[in-house]
C-alpha cells in the first residue's frame, strides 16, 4: 500500500468516524431539547446505513474499474438525467425548504444531482481522451449534451451543485488543454444568463443580502449564519469539550448537516478545525498524487477531477460556515449528514483506489 492510498483511507476513515460521533451528538441534543418522540439513534443508524450502501456501491465500482465507468458514463448520465426529471413529478419528487432535489422512498431520500455532479465531468473525460484533435463544433455538441442535466439541477434549484459542476468543468478544460476561446466565452455566457435568471429567484438576492449583513434578518435567513459564527467563535482555541455545545440545542438549524462544522468548532475549538482541514488536505494531496503518477491521460484526468470535487466542496462548506461565503445548502464530505452525498463520496474514494491500482499495474508492465 503506497502513501497516497494510505492517506486516502486514513483521512476518510477519520472524517467519517468523527462525523458519526457529531451526527449522533447533535441529533440526540436536538431530540432531548425539543422533547421529540424519536430515537436518539435514528439519524446515526441512517448515516451508517448510507455509509454501508456507499461501501457496497464503491466495491462494485472498484471491481469493474474506472475504465468501465468511463465507458458507460453516457448511458449512466442519461439515467441520472431521467432521475433529475423525476424530482419534478408530483408524488415522487420531494420539496424541502422550497427546493425540489430529492426522490423519496421507504423513509429514505436520494438526490440525483449527486450522481450527475460526478458523471457530467466523466462523460467529458471519455470524449476528450477519444479524439485526437479537439475542434470547436464537436466540443460545442458535447457541452450542449452536458447542459441538459446541468440546467435541470439549476432549476431545482440547486445553485451549490451547479457552482461545483461549473468549477470542476473549468478545471477539466484547463487540464485537458482545451483552447480557452472554446470554453471561456460559453462559460461567460452561461454565467451571465444564470446570474440573470438567479437574480429573479426570490431566495438568491435574499441570500446575498443576508450574506453581506446577517443582522438584518436575525429571525429569518440571517439566523443560521449568525448562530454559526457564535458557535465557531465560542469554541475559541480548544473548544467547550465534546458534547458541550450550546448552539446544537435548537439554536442552530441544520446542525447535523450543512452547519455541522460550526458545532464541531464550538466543541473542539480552533485546534479541532485545524485537524479537520489537515485531513481534507491529506485527502487532496493523496488524490492529486495518484493523478500525477498515472501514466495514461484518462487516469490522470479522472483522479484529478474526482479529488477536486471532494476538496472543493469541503472548501465551500467550511467557507459558508465561517461566513466567508454565502449560504448554499451544501454538505461537508464524509462528515455531515447527507445520504446521497455520502454514498457518492465513498464511491469516489473507491474509484480513486482503483485508479491507483491500475496505474501501479501499468507502471509495472512498462518496467518489464
């Protein structure tokens, strides 16, 4: 086992393990504080169940290999697009906090955009490595195809996932050495159109206004960012101690999902947050190390892209919790509650492990 693989496994295991403790911690406090007749272990068991599903799907992905996933990425994305359409169907799709992002069944929910977030870049990688020379017209056709699921995600609305996909595609264009004239102008156009449409959505201007001045609406949309700052600040250097958070007692909504890092900062302090950031940096360094060691282009692009997706989402979540970025409703990878996100992130881990294994086999064959 090389250092990069060890770094991936150790960092993810620690993040997931501590995350389980924090999910149980915040959930139990909420249930006791609000006198809810729900098991204090319900959220923990659900998180473990989603983690187990992620491991099973991840093992399957590892068994078939990333090359097989790339080969069938187009039909997989078509299937994900159909699921994205299902979230708009009454009775099948679920609306939570004004957003239609989930498909519900048997008490569990699934977010198709988490699949599309990974498959959209993989489809582009499959196309990019299959052509000898990239010309504008085929490039535009691929973008038009990928624009369909991206548009569905945007209109759910899921602005956070849209930003992550656009950022990952921009990185992918740069790594693939696509002429900037091919993608910079379309990206600018999409950004301008998206910005114009988003400005007409009631929640977007409100989020920007509250982001700049949370105190303007402390009883509404500014409540969460304000309470997150109180939680993080009250932790000081070493924190209040595990289980001693006050903000999780129904002061900070979404304490076990989007804003779980604020509770962690309150209980474990600045030192705890530094340790968390170090684990994400270890994951990023290990993933990019695997990418750099890949002798083939498809392995390099896939490993770099998947690593960027996880690291960038962690960066955005921590930026939102700290108040540096506007709220986007985004989970913290491997750590916070969020079944669909957890499953796909675990799958990403196993795909990275397969890329590392395949790259080692290829290097071994080259030296013979």
